[in-house]
C-alpha cells in the first residue's frame, strides 16, 4: 500500500454533484500512510453538503476492499475556505440574486448591487449565471468582448473582465448575442460550473450571482455545489409576482437546500416623474411586498422606483449605481448597506 496505489483506488470514488471522481476534482489533501493506517482530508465546497457522508463511506469501503478489511481509514472533511484551495477559496461571501419570475428587473438589481458594494470599497465579482438570457455584458458595456486566458498549475483558466472595479464573467462572453442557447438542464449546469471553477476569481469580499428566473437545474447546481452565504429575492409589487416569490423562497428554505434569505427587494415600486421628483405614484400597489416579508420574518431590504434612467444607463453599459449622488444611486447604496448588515447578523450565530 503506497500513496500512488491509494490515490489510484480513490479514483473510483465519484463526487456526484460535480459528476467526476475525487482525484480529478483535486479534493484529496494531506494523504498519510503509516503501517495499516490511512488518513487524508477531503475538500468540499460546503460542509453542509448532504452527500459528504456518502463520499466518506465510499472512500473507506474502496480502500478496505483494495488493501484489506484490517486497514484503518480516517477521512476528514474540510471546507474549501479552510483548506485555502479551490477557485472560490478567496471569496468571503457568495450572494445569489433570484426571482420567482422573469421581467422583474433581477439582473438590473444584481448589476447595480454589485456596483454599490464596490463603491463602498468592497472587492466584488459578478457572475452572470442567467445561462439562457445573459444580460450583464450589455449592462457593463462589454458586448463583443471576450475574457483572456491564463495558465494556473498547468491548467487553462479564464480571467474575469475588470469593469467599473468589478470582476465580471458571463456565458454571454462566449456566445454570439443573437445565438439562442438550446440546452437541456445538465448542459446549463455544466456551463455554470465552468464559470465558477475555471476562472481566477482571487480575493473577493462579495461574489454576486445573477440566477435565471424561476426554480430549476441551475439553482439546484448552485446550491448543492457551492457555499452560498445567502439569497436576495427580487420582485415587483404585483400580486402575480409575489405569488412566484413565495415559490422561490420555499425552494431555498427546503431542508436539502436551506440557504438563508438575506432579504427581499421590491423593484419598480413606484413611479416618480422627472418634473415632480417629490411625487410617488404606486402604480402596482403599495406595501404588499413588505407585508409579505414580515409575515415570513424575512428582511425587507428596500424599494427601487420605476425610473427610465435605470434602463437607459444599463443599455449604455453604465449602471446607474455608479452615480452615488443621484436618488437611485443612493437607493442601491442603501440596499448594499442592508445586505452587509444582514451578513453581520448571520455571522453572529
């Protein structure tokens, strides 16, 4: 029994969330062999992963079947952050931005929230995980732009594009704008993993992940494969939008997923005419989202008004939160403060 023979045996053990064996995934660390004792660490994205015990048990079974039932096996699970390994080892907080349905301005909120956090001196990354409808390249003025590649430990990695002080990466960088992605769930999930795993993210205080609308394979891949700090849910005041918010919240609260809801953001809350800046017209109703958040004991992070400048600035590749002096920039700055506060509260427990 040598280190090489043990590594070869452990190559049979598959980590199913990533559909690959633990050796190729570089999950094995600190392998030690002393007489008939074998010990090693297994690095997981998140120690809340329900599959950890299965992987550990399979490792023990494979080694005993290969080298003898009298072999003592010690497997220690550790998180990527603790090991200092993995592409996300330098990322402190991963915040997913979700919505129950499309058309509520989720991507706009994700982009401007990332900008607002960067304006506060935070190191921020923005990952566009809206595989079927990537819009971040347009919002950051990066259409027809491709990220550069670099080599890390003999492997080719992608360098996110630095724009407005934010590290940006999107599937939209690798497909033509007019090209429709006709992918089944596993293909979309695989693409998402590549954006996470094959990029050099470096040290980040926040990684904002713009999820596709609804609930599906991409959401499950994200929650089961990566250490998500929490989720921000975006909605509009209409009753139909709130009905879908309930589904999204329910998904993230499921026992097998169980990711904290950091708060709900109400977009397109009211309309304020340019010539009447002090007037607020609640076209879709008032107070429903905040009432719903209170009923579930979920933080209500705030409201974003319906202003033409938000869409116009996004179309021009200059998110409106870059203007911290304007009322909308201040609204996103307040949202960023609210998010930071919720993370501080979470860290106390």
